[in-house]
C-alpha cells in the first residue's frame, strides 16, 4: 500500500506505522489522518500482522499536533466535523483488535498526545515531550484529550496540563502514568518491537478479548464489567488456541497458537 503521509513496514508480525511529514513535525492534516486510518484498516485485516507500533518520522517529533493551518479556517460546523473525524480515527485505534504500541520519539503535543493516548500502550524516548497546548491557540483538545488524559493520569493532573498548556518531559510523563516506559532514543524502536513480539506470540483471540474487556468494561460498573469478562472468558474457551495453550502447559512444551 502506497500512502503519501504514512509509511507501513511489516517486521515479523509487527506493522510499524510511521506518520511521515517530518518537515511539519508530523502534524496531522486531514490527508494524514485518512492515510493513518487506511493503514490501520489494512493492519487490522492482515492475519500476518499480530501487533502494531505507531511512531513518527525523524528524531524530533512523534506528532506535533493537528495541523494548525487547517484549524485556522474552521467555523462551528466544520470545527465539529473536524473533531468528529479525528475522534473516529483515534477511537478505531483504541478499539483495534491487536495490541497497538505508541513509540513516542519526540514531541507528542495536542493531537499527537491524543494519538499516543488512543494507543493501548506508550513507550517514550528520553527526549519526548507531552502536552495539550490547545489553550495557547484559543481552542481545546478535539481528538479525545479531555476524556483520555484524566482517565490515564487522574482529573487534577489532567486539568493542570489542559488548562496550562504546559509540556512535561518523558520522565514526568512516566511518573504520571501517561507512558509505560522511557528509554534512550536509539533503543526506542527495538524496545517497542520487543514488547510487540512478546504480545504477538500470545493467543490472538485471548489478546483481542483482553483489549475489548478493558476498553468496554472500564466504562461500566464493575459488576457489569465482570459480567462482560465472564462472557469473553467463555468465548476464549471455545477456541482451538485454548485447547492448544492448556494442552501445551500439561505436556510441558511451547504452545503454537493459530488465532482460532
Ligand atoms: N501544525 C502545523 N504545522 C506545524 C505544527 C502543527 N501542529 N507543528 C509544527 N509545525 C510546523 C511548523 O510550522 C514548521 O513549519 P515551517 O518550517 O514550514 O515553518 C515546522 O513544523 C517545524 O516547526 P518549528 O516550530 O519550526 O519547530 P521548533 O523546533 O521551533 O518548535 C514545536 C517545535 C513543537 C515546539 C512547535 O512547532 C510548536 O509549538 N508546534 C505546535 C504545537 C501545538 O500547538 N500543537 C497542537 C496543535 S492543536
């Protein structure tokens, strides 16, 4: 697949999806969001892809935000549509049926921070910086930032970032729970690939149902979430991979999962 603003390279079972507008610090214009959506759709449909890593081209930025040039011309109607479109692309990433790891290699600001938060996990390089600077532009986050940030770091810390527009470095982001781990930039992709490979070796249906249970269940009262969990657990028990996984344990060998 040839896309203008996003590169996709499959390494082993991992699709490395790279937002590729380095001269604009990988800012997300409409065309880039469309390319990202297409790339993720292909990765979801490809059975050879078990995991996805999302990153930005170059060494300076993951994604420096939505494209401010495009924002400048919005009115009430087009602004709403702009936000809904980006939210849709990000929601599909959050609900993606395979693990999605953000490898945050630099600035993750505005829509970039929101994109990282829509991924299932985040690994940051030491030079990464996170923030929601929209208030500096007279706007607010529109791609889910006001919703995902408090869920990740708590309401008080989220409001501090949202209302000040301040940036935090990778170490602070890790302390806040915004990222899972911080590594030197030279080790970022290898670390993300290692994490992806470990998850990619697990039973794909079980992994998929874990993502579903966390995404859907965390918005429910705990009893309903547990009920959902029990149903998904039951579904796992109908899979060939469940027979294989439990049999392999008993036979003291490595399981060979097929994803069915
Ligand atoms: N939208 C559109 N273009 C962007 C952009 C964005 N969000 N972020 C960076 N760019 C462009 C710059 O306009 C510049 O383009 P140019 O060379 O054609 O002038 C290029 O990317 C490099 O950015 P520059 O500002 O020169 O780099 P810097 O190292 O001095 O500063 C940042 C880096 C990230 C601090 C700065 O670019 C910035 O503040 N960007 C906007 C962040 C933001 O507000 N994001 C939320 C948007 S809703």
